[in-house]
C-alpha cells in the first residue's frame, strides 16, 4: 500500500524523532500552536488519530469524521471522566476493546457503536509496512526507558518527593542496565519535572503533546530503541510496550508507592481509576517478576499485529460509509450496533 502525502502529517522518521530530542523547545512551541478546528468530536485529534483514519480513508484531512474515537487503551473506569459523555455531536461511537463498550454502558452513552482496532496498532502496521518510515532503531538490551506517572500544570502529586525517590531507585538499578533514560509526555516537561532527572544525569525524552499529530509515530520510533521498559503505573504506555514485545519491569514495592494526584489550585484529590478484573490480573502479573506475563493482544488492542493492513483499512472504510448514512438528528435512546 503506497503512502500518500497525507501520511506526512502523522508520520515521522526515526532520525527526525531523535534529532528533535536535542531541542524540545520546538515541540513545546508546536504544541502551543495546535488548534482544534477540524473535528466535531475534538478527542479525535489526540495523537493525530483523525489524520491516521483519514489517511486510510483517502479523504481530505480537513473533513471531520462522522464518529468519535477513544484515544487510549481502556482498562478501567474513572467515574468523574471519560472520553465519551452524553453530548457528542457525532452519532457513531467507536470502541477498541470490550472494556470500552463496558464504560460506554456505565456512562449511559447513546448512539450507534462500531469496533475496529486500537489506532496505535494501526500506526505500528503502517510503520512496519512502509519502506520509507519503517523503524530502523537498533534495540539495546542493556538500555531501559522509565515512564514516570503523568502530571501537568493542572494536576500534581500529593507527595512532592516522588520524583526524587524515583531517581534514587533508578540509580540503584544501574548495575542491571547500561543506561536508563526517562520518557515524559510534554505536559510533564512543561510543568518542570524534567530538570530533576537531568540534574541527576538522566536523559529525558518525549513523544510530544497529546495534541501533536506525530505523537504515536514518534513514540514508536523512540521506544523501539529499548528492549526494557520500567514503570510505576498501569497506563497506555504499558499496553503499547507489550504490543511491541518489550520487557516490563515494575518499579514499585512496599517501600515505594506512587502518590495520589491532586488539583494544583484547589488541592482536591483526583478520583483513582477503578481497574476492571482483566486489568487487575495483568497488573498482578507485571508486579510479580517470577510470573510469566500473559498479554492478549487481540483482547486489549482489538486486533492482531500480524494481520494485513488492508484488513484494517477495509474495516475503517466500512464503518465510515455506514456512519455517513445515519441522518437522524438525535441519538437513539440506547447504544445500538452499527454493523
């Protein structure tokens, strides 16, 4: 499948991804200039998901999609927030795994529903199938990449010593790895957390902002250079890393527990995510170094990496064409399958 010029909007070469790490101010300024003007359902623009879909559909990037997309991997339920609510302008809601569908029902979402694979998996296929953008990073088994929990200017930690404690823990692990680098989302860097790690001698990397359309490709390009991923929390980075076949090391223990998140202005604690049983089972296996991790790619990502990209494209086209046929002004009273 040949690449169109539209793919340049969300794809980035390995060389570009690493080169920009030397000047993160460029990513900061790029993030500040992003404006959400294309989509009726603005979360579609997270990570450039709308551009990925429009590339496969071969439609104008400025044309809004007729459906709403999750932007992550669903593994639990946070009562006070979810990507879908009750006021979506789009009439079709897409889900990636069955847990997405469970949360839609818990939130009493309304409209037509349809499934296709998580778009991280789709981008991974596009990168692998492309001779121009295929990943050329060299894996190094002695290098590790640490993902600290996210914060931003609105949400911080109840315990300000967490990053310092993380640094001490990572330094104690240097005998296990030749090098440990730090992976932050851009919001955490803007909030000032990178300086502490850099002063301790760690290299800080980022795939950019959630509003950066090249986020997912850049994430793949950077993480591909590492065989080992270190983490303290269950998040999309864990599922993405497992999809790429990475080894996961769980940093936490009885003497090292992550703090809760609080609003930086009000001090109000953020409601913790309620893990579904499937996620809790995976979490237990990640925390036990003696236990073999059982990661069901089809369940979590809604597809298989080995399947042909054409199958992914055909499914997205099918959902797109069916969605455009829906002319009803209002949502149906309950979730109904589209196809």
